[in-house]
C-alpha cells in the first residue's frame, strides 16, 4: 500500500487500454473468447470494456494486454535467450502475432 498512487487515472491511458482490449477481442472473436472463458457469447458482447480498461489501468496491468507491449516482451525474450553452444547450430525464427 505504500506504493499506491491515489491520483485519478488519465483518460488517455484508459483509452489506450480499451483500444488494446478491443484489438485483442477482434483477433479472438467473441465466440472464441466466450469458449475460452467458459461463458455464453452474449456475456462477452455485453461486457463494458471501458470499465475493464479502467480496472487494468488502476492495477497497473494495462501494458500486459497491449499487443505492442507483448511483441516487445517476446522480442526481448528471444534476444536474451542463451546462445547455442559452439558445436551446434541452432536456427530460430522470430514470430510476432498481433
């Protein structure tokens, strides 16, 4: 609690998080997300994504849903992996899903 920030969330951060959530939803489709979550498709269509974005921003988790942040994280993970030993040849291909 000593690190809590009680200032009001910026609308820009909420807008960005909401956009990222909607982009992620568009890549999955409502039906597939409902199947993953285990609920009916109508519950997904009635979800208030702005409220979800506000909660994620309040918890400081908005960057976790950002496609760009995830792409950078994947890139960082690939670049920081240990190199193959000298006697073997390892080929890796970098893929970024948006």
